[in-house]
C-alpha cells in the first residue's frame, strides 16, 4: 500500500491508510488512545500519525490493545485496520 503506514506486532499487522485519515479533525484519536492504553508507539508527524520508534522496536513494544483502531472509528475515521491472522 502506498500512502500508508504498515507495521507488524507480535501477532498482527497494523495499517494506517493516510488517504482515509481525517487528522487533525479527529484530534489524533489513535495517538491519544495509544498513549492511554498502549505503549507510545505512535506520534504526530506532519499532522498525521507516525511511528515514534523503529519498526523493529514497535513489533516488540506494541501491546496489541487495538485501541488505535477503535478510537479512530469512534472519531469518525476508517483509516486504521488491524489484521489478525487466525
């Protein structure tokens, strides 16, 4: 995917599609959720969510709380998809 942020965690893959991202209108709901429930893997960069750590570190640091996706949807966005292979 072009124009997106993709990173892996221990058991899933997180995709943030910038073409669907409504930041800053959502008040950066995904970043706030990550700070509240997660482990500060996301930050704000150029008015969009970005990784605050290296992708390799994010794969170990993310606690897979799924809050970024949920809060994105609650704020009116559909930019984040979390793929969990079953």
